[in-house]
């Protein structure tokens, strides 16, 4: 019985490790995608003032 329970405990701890690793993986993916989204939103915002400054330089 003791061996059986220790095997069950090992099995459940392995499952718990597996799920915690999956959770870590998904949180890392979420962080990566939020960083990508931030990067794209910053890229989308920067061209307008940049082009405006070029136009003002050309008009002078």
C-alpha cells in the first residue's frame, strides 16, 4: 500500500509539474504577444510626427 501511494503521489506531482510548466509557457507567450502589440502600436504612432517633421523641413 505504501508503495502504491508513493507511486500515486509521484504521478500527481509529475502532473502538477507538467501543468505548472504549461501555465508558465502560456504566461510567457502572453507576455511576448503583449510586447509585440505594444511594439506595433508604438510603430503605428511614430510615423505621423516623423513625416510631419520631414514636411516642415522640406517646406522651409
